[in-house]
């Protein structure tokens, strides 16, 4: 069981253990991919209820091909020679 559960609306949590003499260095914790993360110093559990239990969509960019469909592609050059090969 977590020491304390804190709900946030972000995907990055900042934790300093509550500050003061019992605090710890500020750490930034990533909640992806599960929407929850536990602080390794103080065991506080940070949860984003909108993400919890869900896998976020993959982040990436689909790049269009530089070649037109059906267009012949230029031949690739030979692989570079490895040292010690004839």
C-alpha cells in the first residue's frame, strides 16, 4: 500500500517528499505508460485517473515516402568493405 496517493492531471509529477526536514531532493516522475508512478524516495503514489489502466497512444510521425508509387528506386550502392575482407 502506498504511503499517500496523489491524483494529478499531468503526465509528469514533481515530488520533494513534502519539503521541510523530512523531505528529499525534488524528483520528476513520468507517469507513462500506466498513468501511475511511485516515488522511489518517499513511496507517494502519483496517479492520473484519466490515464490509469490505459495505454496511451503511441507517439510518432508517419513520414510519407519520397518515392511515388510504382516509381523505380535507384539501386543502392554496395555495402562498405569491412577491414580484413578482400
